[in-house]
C-alpha cells in the first residue's frame, strides 16, 4: 500500500439542496427575486433567517431586511437584527469568507461522515452546488495531500482541497462585485433626455422606470474618489436627472422618496443653477406635503443660487402664508407679480394675505399713494 486513501462523497454530497428547501417555502421565489437567489442561499448557509422584508421598489438596495441568527425555540428567543439589503448581502459574504482557524482531522474510514463533512468544510459542501460543482471523491495521499474529484458542467476535474476552497471563496466574493457592477451600469446618463421628454408629457411612471435605479448607487458613488472627482458637466447632468426623478416621485405620492432623491441630487449639484433647480423642487415638494416651514429654507437657497425669481416667489410666498408670516408672504407675492406671474395664478393667495393684514396694509398703501402724488 502506498498510503493513499480514497473516499467517495455520495453520503455528503449536497447537490440540489437549495432547490429542495425551496419546495417547502411558500415565499421562496419572491425571496430569491428580492434578495437574490445566491444571497438567499448564503443566508441559509450562515444561519440568518429572514423574518420580514420591507421592499423599496425605487431603490432595491435600500430595502430593509429583518432577520435573526442562531437557533431558538421561536424567533422571539433570538435577537432581531435589521439591515438594508445591500448591507445584509455584505454581511452574508463577509461571514462566508471568514476562514476557520481550527484544522479538522482527516478522515480514516468511509463511514466517518461527520469527519468527512468537517474536513472538507460544511460551507463548501453547500456552496459548491450553487456554482455547478458536484463533489464526487476525496483522495488523501502522502505526496499530494488532500485532493477533490468534482464534476463541473459534465467534466471531471481534480483540485487540491485548499485551492478548491479558495476558488469557491472567490466566486462568493464576485457576487458582491457583480451586484455593485450592475448598480453602476444602471447609471446611464443618456436616459436623462428621455426622462425629460417623459416629464414634459407628465408621464411620471416612465420617468421612474428610466431613473428609479439611480439613487442607491449614486449615494454610494458619491463617497468614492471617482465620485468626488466627477466633472462639473457630469455632476450637472446627474443632478438634472435626480431632479426629474424627485418630481416624478412627488407626482406619484412618494414624498419621502422624493425628498431623499432631491437631497442626493443637491450633493451632486453643489452650487449654481443645478443646485437652484433642485432646491426649488425640494421646497415645492415640502410645501405640497404640508411642511411649509421646512420649505422656506430650500426655496431661499434656490434664490441664493441664482434660481429664477418668477419660479420661486410663488411657492415661497405660499410657504410664508401657511406659516402665518403675512408680511413676508405679501412681499413675495408682489414680487411674483412684478416678475410677470399672472395675477389670476395668485389671486386667492393675495386675497388671504390682504385679509390677514387688514387695516395696516390699507394704511401702508394709502401712504404710498400719497407719497406718489407729492
């Protein structure tokens, strides 16, 4: 005998385990679509049990995953945890990439099923089928150490055990890179022109379908060196697209989403007319959501960045009016008239202001007339 030990792996092979589990989970397909098929499999491997999902259709990476880790009689016995979907995926991959520092003893008999499992690594037995590997045999030799015999896409392959583990970890790591790459590819600046045309037609759902995937990857990209060094014209185009998307969210009743989109856009715009446009849109959104006090700041910032007075004075005047600041409201509405806004557009607002100011406004107007005649 040359000291070679050959172990068939029929008893520990896990081909099709994920699919078999899926047969007993009613929400299996939905979880695969939202979390990602392989990421859902990862969660099962590391023992993270998803208890709830709050899906953000506009920004899937910002969907909220509630989960527990460990074993208990009921989920309430375990500490609940909550992460965004993007962070949940990173947590899963991180857990799978941590190597076990404690080596497992080599098997000596074919019937040492548990020893075989731990020697190869339970996670690798479960991960291998996800990537098309079917483990067939383990060969231990004094010269070559541990080698795996696997079938991959119908072809028999031989791998050093440590090399095979490294390959599987690399495939797991690529899942995060693939998701990130897909997010980056979602930012197609050429879509802004098409979204602008859709906005002019008031086809807000079309705007969302074109640009709805932007906010999450853009929020991440902004924190990278590439994002910080982005050219001014690219920043302006991104800001314009986010402005269109934010307005579409407002029109579709997604006020919280709209506010978040506008704030990301403002970070890209930084200053100038792009920033003015976004501050105006944000102010109008806050006003429409009955938050006039919060709307005043963005609208004044829009003016400071050079926004058109005719576009800003009406919502600013209405914000002051709803906050009971009647003198400021009157000044803004009068400026809007001077800027060419038709009186019929703000007639009701002016009437409310004039009624609230009453006698003092009448006296002020009389003095102006008197001064004008002398």
